[in-house]
C-alpha cells in the first residue's frame, strides 16, 4: 500500500503543533517546579490583578492545554485520524483564549 504524500500545509501544521506542544510542556513544567516564575524569568508582578497567588495553576493550564493537547493532536494528525481536524480547531481556540 503506497503512502500518500502530505500537502505542505499539513507538514507545516505538524511542525507548528510539535513546537507548540514542546514549548507548552517546557513552560508548564518550569512553572510547576518553580511557581515563583524566577527560573523562567517571569516577574511575579504579572500576576497582580489575577486570581492566582503564584504560577502553579497557570503552569498546569499551560502544561495540559497548550502542551499535552497539541502533542495529542500532533499524534492524531500524524496517524490521519478522522477527529484530527476538529482537535486542531480546539488547539487554535485554546491559543486564542
């Protein structure tokens, strides 16, 4: 069975999902391990006016929503699962939010 070549747009989308997922995991783990944000050079002042006392909850959100979700969608798209396009749209909405 011959493998169909992927369009350039899909290859670019795969690369962007991988980049977003890996950077989200890196940032999320960094914030979870150091909720002060010092290790990632994020000022504590950015949390003023938010419901967060430190970066632990934003770190978990970053890890799950902008790290693990894009990596899961990368897997779906790579394996040509029918739900990959809906899931890709969810990642896009999460990035906008």
